C-alpha cells in the first residue's frame, strides 16, 4: 500500500527514538554501565535500576501537563523539534562515559535522554491522526513500529562492527552508542520536521490553560468504564514490558558474561523479530482488532519472560542441561535465552501496535496530544516502581533474577484488565456521549 509523503515521514519518527532505547537502555550501554563503569555488577545493576526508575517518575509527573500545554497551542512540530534536540545532545554526551568517571553525570545524561525520548514519542504519536485517515491508523502504526525496529537493527549492526574492529580507543563500541543514537534522532526526525503536516496554530501555549485542560481530560476519560480499564491496563502492562526490556540484556551480561559484541548479536536477533512482529501486527490489527492483538502480545511476553527467568548458566527453562558455558552462544541455555527474547519481541510489537491504535481511536478531536499525554502518563505513572523494586531486590538478594520476576505480576494484571475491555469503537462512542456506558463488544 502506497504511503503519502506525510505518512511516510511520520512512519520514520519512531525510528528516531528506537536507537536510543536499543543502544542505551537495552543492549549496549546498560550492560556497560552495570558491568564496567560501576564497581561491581550487583551495584551497577542496582544503580541502573534507580536511574531508570527516576526517569519514569519524571515522565509520569510531566508528560500529561506537557501534552495539554502543547494542545493549548495546537501546533506540535515545534515541541517535537525541541525535545528531539535535547535527546540528541544528552545522548551525544555519553561518549565521555569512560571507566573511572563519576557515575552521577552519566546517569543524569541517560535520564535526560530517556525523558525527552519519551516526549518525542508522545508528540509523534499525537501527530498520527493528522497524517492518516482513521482506517489507516492501525496499518501505519504497525509500519512505524517495524521501521523503528529496522533502525534499531542497523545501529546494532554498526555497534557489532565496531566491537569486532581492532580499535585502540577503549570501550569504543559502548561509548559510541550515545553519538549513534543522537545521529538517528537527527536523520529520522528531520524528514517529518521538514515535510510532515502540522495542525494550524491558534495562539501561544499556556501553562494555566494546559493544566486546566488536563484536569478536564482526566475527568472526561475517567467517566467511561472502558477507558478506565484501558488506562489501567496500559499502565501495568507497560510496567512489565519496561522491566523486561530494561534489564533483559543486563541479566544476559551478568549471567553469561557476554561481551559488547555478543550483546549486539543478541540485540540484533531480538530486533529482527521485533521487525517481523511489527509488520505482522499491522496486518493482524485489521483482522483481530486492536484489543485482541494487544492480548495476544501480552500473552507472548508472559511466556517469554517466564522462560528467561527460568534460564541461567546451568539450566534451560528450569531444567539442568549439563552443558557448561564456554564460547559465547555455544550452550543450549544461551540459545534458549535468545529464543525467549525473540518471543518477547514479537509480543511487544503486537502489544505496542494494538495499544497505540486504541489510543488514537479514543482521543477526541482537538485533544489528541492531551490524550497521548495520558497515554504516556499511564505508561510511566508507576514505571518507577518496577525498577526501584528491581534495584531493592537485587541489592537485598545479590541477584538480578528475582527482581525481574516481578514483571510477571505486572503483565498478568495488564492482561486481565484488557480482557475486560470492550472494542475501541464502543469505547469511543462512550467518550463522545460523556458518561454513557458503551454497549456491545468485540
């Protein structure tokens, strides 16, 4: 299916922030921070957990207000450009994170990058209905997710090449993760800022008006039972996914002793399956519906997460293999860990595409950024709780594995909430009727 210029430019915007998450939060810089920059793996994993948790707390407190302020001024591209610039500067500074530097400035740079990358996602999501018709939202959402995964794949290939090159600069592949992520922001966000459509301006943004509209949006959204279920389901499911993706590669590095090159291979495999899941999710959205697609995705993540937790240096899915670790990716338990990660990636693609399509359908005209502010808010409102718990449990037990296990509780709760949700079409009717409960189901 052919895309318009605006649709094609929008589809690239998610690829602007995915390299940040792939390189910094998931596969390269996070293990480097935990195992090399920090004094010890347990201390490093705990510190990383607290940094991720603090990032989620800031986003939870600011994203809804920022979304409403942006809506009060109507035009969104200036906001998108501003947060994109901040993300690029913060990630570029990670080149200076060498062993021996104080960890606090490094953690602060990661936090600023994470906060502004989430803002980028919020504003680009809010521009989706500006670019596409209602019947193309699901398809374009799936394509954007797949393109973002492809961008993540390309940057991981670059890191793998750097890690295998005979370079004299110490830890060059780990440190270049930041500048590479910054370059991705510029290259992938630029086309939309230059060519993509924006809403017409209607005055300067107002903080007071933005806060007032946020309160009205919260009150309006909460009147519908199904929107309440959606927001709560999004909140706890996102918490579970965030834990798995933030600490999965760290767990692999600690458990199997994987180097930057092996972790890049791990990330490549996961990303390839994310690409496949994104395209497949866009195709299935029209046939299953956004709700069923989301449920299928969460179920896959649950199975994959349980498999990861039950796999360690001696056991595969809880069963001893008798095979010892040696050359990277030579033992069945390492391959099992890799396969479980691939399952999680496909499930995440389904869940993200499904939830975003539901939010785009639910948002009333003129309040898209505010509703995606709520979307970001509920995705981050308790996101700091999971990482903080991971940090506390890791410090108390001396192992990262029990901390990651709490993701299962979040994922299961999210599944049950989405299970009770009716179809987005009936929910939308309930919003527009201001308090009437929607009838019918999917």
